[in-house]
């Protein structure tokens, strides 16, 4: 301010102070979308519970990232944390998408180990960040995929988490013999009713969206199923809520705190949820998941259906029929306006027997199945994979995702471009 008089300088500083006052204190009145807390209405499905997060659900502003709109027909493959951290391997999968009908890739954010595949900022997540496989350049890799027009989904393994339970054993499913309960693979589960962990999932979701993931996919949103289930002990809350109700309460919490940031969400559920009405002991019921996610992804792998399913001696030899029947039943249940499932907030219809409840009718395109592209129970080549895709289309669905733990996919089953 060389050559400026003291009077001029004083006036300039006063004007600057006034401008700062206006921006800080009065701007909210003119730009409420920037400052106002986001409110999420859950409607009649909302359960009564004490929220452990503050009213504001807006994410902390971060660097600008690009998000791609969800394709009308998602055609996706899955990529593990270790593969996304291996440039040569992940390039092969990107090349597969570039040369076929595929348009989407699902990448592990947090896998079965409980570790997170990118460097995080939140203190709630720091201890699990990059402790196993992952990509230091995750943000840059997602940006590269976006430039190619590839839709990027991030997969979060939720309640199966041996890393978190080791640090917080009191929040884990307990063993009657003492200590943490573990499944047949030696993996521990977080108790569904662990409220502190819910906030960890919310924090991870927000940070993942800020990193560039277009959609968040929640897997293992269930109680454990494999192991000595008679030995498992859950929190006392389940004396009031059964497993299905407790899990739906988590769904509502997740929707309330994650949906306002603008991210698309999807949930993985057991394939059998399409054809049974009970929760199979894991808490998952199709009608209880539908209200809270943009897409529901039943894992209808033919090899995971028991012999005799729908009259098939070997479901692996009837892959078209398994997909057509299971997803056809799911379509009926999604589009129905009544249900026998007493979901949270359900309204009974008169005095029917069995009792019926009214429910919203959801479009069938809300369903997006996981299809099998791995050899288990049988050989899955171009014919078996393509037959599953055809069955998906034949029941009026447009989207599907291929699962191969090896990350090696059957190109011959895919249409070229």
C-alpha cells in the first residue's frame, strides 16, 4: 500500500471489515443451500432411535471430483483391492471394459480383511487405511476411468470385519465360550447393533464419495451365517428387536446420513432372499431393504442354490432357469403393492389372514443381480455366463454384475463393441 494515506488506508480496512462481516454472517440468508443443514425424511419407514451423529449430514468440502451418472443399464465387473493396486492387472480389466459391452467397474473400498484400500483423512478410518492391499493412486485411477466414461462403484464390506473387531472386541459378535465369535474361515463379525461402528461406515461412505466413487455398494450387511451359530451371542438390543428389525434400523440410519451427500447406493443380499419370506437367520429380507437403497443386488449364483431348488437336481446345469425364476420372483415382490412382511412402519390392510401390509411399488429396474463367472459346482464358460445374462433380460431387467474372485472374466460371454 505504498503511497496510500492513513485516511485512505483506514477507509479501505473498514470497508474490508464490513465485507467480511456480510460474507460471514449474512450470506446464509442469501445462499441457504450452502449453509443450511441437509434434512432427510424417512417417512413411515423410519424407526425410533437415538441418533449418534449431529444433525448436520453435509460432508466436509473437499477437492472437486467428477461423478458419472448411473448408466440406464449397468454392466459391471468386480475388482479386488489387490488388483486395483497392481497396475498391470487392473489395466487388463480396463481393456476388457474398453472392448466389450461392459461400462462399469466395482472396486473394493473395504474388503473381507477390514482394511481400506486408499489413504484416508478421517480419524475414524486412519487405523485401517492401507494396512493391506490397495491403491495409493486410487483417486487418480478413478479419474482415469471417468475420462473413459466408465462408471465406478465402490464396494464396502460392512459387518464382516476382523480388523475392527480386533481393536474393538466389545463391539464384535461374542462367543458363548468367551471372546470373539469367528466363522469357519476364522473371520469375525461386528454386532449389527454396534452404533459406534455405524458412524465409521458413514464416515467411510462420505470420504469414498469425495474421492470420486459414483456409487457405494454395501456387502455383508447381515448377521453371520457360516460357523457354529449356536455359539454366537448378540447384543441385548435383540431382546427388543429381532434380527430383521435390527438390520433394517441400520439401513434407515445409513440412508439418513449418507443419501444427502448425493451418492447412489446399492446393497448386496443373499440370492435366496428372492424366494423366501423369512430372514434365514441373517436378518436379510427383500422388502426390508428396498426402501433404503437405490439398487438391490441379489447374489443369485446358481452354485449357491441347493440341489432340488425349483425342481433342479443340479442348479449348475440349469443356470438360465435359476436366474429367471429367482429374479422373476424378486420382480414380483418389488412391484407388488402388498406384502406379508411386517417391515418397519408397515400399515396392515384390514383384518386379512394371513395379514397383509401395504407397500410402495418399486420399479423392477431397482433390481440388479450378481451373476456367476467362476467355477464352483460346475464349469462356467461363455454359454453359462451368457445364459444368466439372457435370463436377466428375459424377466425385464436391464442391469447385471459379474462376480469372479480371481478377477478373470469370460470375454467370450460378452458382446463386443
